[in-house]
C-alpha cells in the first residue's frame, strides 16, 4: 500500500505545470517562428502547445505552495515580465 500512496502523492506546487508547459511550448514555438519568418505566429503556436502541456501536467501533480515558494514564484514572475517588456520594447524600436 505504501507504493500506491507514493505514486498518488502530489509532486509539484500549484501552477508549476503551467510554467513548465509554457516553457516547453515557447522553447519550440519561438524557433519555429524564426524558421517561418513570422515570430508572432511561432509564439502563438508555442503558447497553445504549452498551455495544453501545462494543463495536462497540472491535473496530474498538485500541492499547495509554501510561503517561501510563493515569494520565489512572485520574484520569477516579476523577472519574466520585465524581460518580456524589455524584449518587446527592443523589437518595437527597431
């Protein structure tokens, strides 16, 4: 019975599946957009694939965030938004 409990035990904090899924989607979507010379289409395709993968991961593995994990997640989110805005400004000012 102990093996079954370990298999069913949640392994990732809430929201981690979405993050991993979007990272995977963007890792494939942006290079695809570069290859077809339409980066926004690649980003959109990557986001769609990433959300699908993220939902699948999220449904399988869930556990609540601790206070320390919440702080780290907030810092990562703020950093990601800052990088996104800097890249967006860079491409808009070209």
